[in-house]
């Protein structure tokens, strides 16, 4: 099984309220994107990695992230698009035909593990399309738009918070992005593009630690996760 990993890292990070783009934010002495790349580097099935970044930041990414890593994989830093979906679509042009699967993972979701990735790849090799997710813990309701009156309380047992990586058969995800582009459809994630092609997407149990860094509060959670991880030692 040969896999290409696509790591969209071209987000503006407006909700972070900082001048530093999220992939380059320092957490315990390392940029967030470094954590992702180091984990991917340990997965034997992954042969190459494509990282779409904000246009004009290709050299910055090389300097701030790649120069500090010793990676065995081939890594291509490319110019991303105006949206995450466009960035992934552009990255798919760099996926070789020899790849069986494409794994797509957020560049600012640093706590993915080798075990979760390998589980996703194994399931995708059989089911063609998967995504990580975790069961919702809280009660979720639908409310009215005007007075916020509860209209319906949803059955929690069937609700999941969807994460990445999302992993697909190469031809399926390429076709899904082509169709979305042709139809002018903007999805919430890559799995949503595959769903609209009537391809079943299987949810694989992820981890509540597999957070996406979006706001300043998430950096606090990231520090806590690093503190609890076995063997995690803050650089002096």
C-alpha cells in the first residue's frame, strides 16, 4: 500500500488573533506543523507528503519548519488556495498515480498518533473512505434562529465530532474534488465531498486529544496534552 499525505496549512488563522500563522506557532519549542510532519514520517506506508501553504510562504515554511527536521519522506511545499478545499484540490495534482490512498490531515492538528494513522489506512484499504471522529459528550440541541428556543434535542448516541485524518482511495477523492469544483460546491470537509458522490464514509474512533488549534484557548489545551503525554519533556 502506497500513500500520499496532504497537509493543508494555508489557513489565515484570524480567530487566533496573532500575527503568526498557526502552522508556525511555537508550542514547546516547535512549530505546530512540525509535530504533524514528524508523526507522518514514522508511518512506513506514507511515501510522500504535500503541504499547501499560503501563497508566498513556501520559503518561510522551508525555513521555519522543514529546516529543523530530519525527514525520510519526500515533502513538497506548494502554494495553496483561497480556501482549504482549493488548497487540497491543488495538492491532489501532486499525488502520483502510484499512490493507492490519499490521507488528508490538518496541519494544525498536532496530536495525531502513528497508531491512529495506521488504523485509518488499514480500514480505508478495505472501505475506500474513512474519517476519524469521537462521540459527542454533551447534549446537542437544535434551536430556532430568532429567539434561540430549543426545537429538538438530538440523540447523542449517533453524533460524532469529525476529525482528521480523512483517508480515501486516490481516484475517489480526486473525482470528488473535481465534481465539487465543477458544481461550485463548497463542503465542510473532504468527507462531505465524497458523501455527495454516494460513497460511504466510515467513522473510525479518534481521540479527544486530537484537537485542532483554532483559538488561543486551544494553545492552553495543547500545553496540557503535552504535559500528560508519557515521555513529553519541555525543552529547557
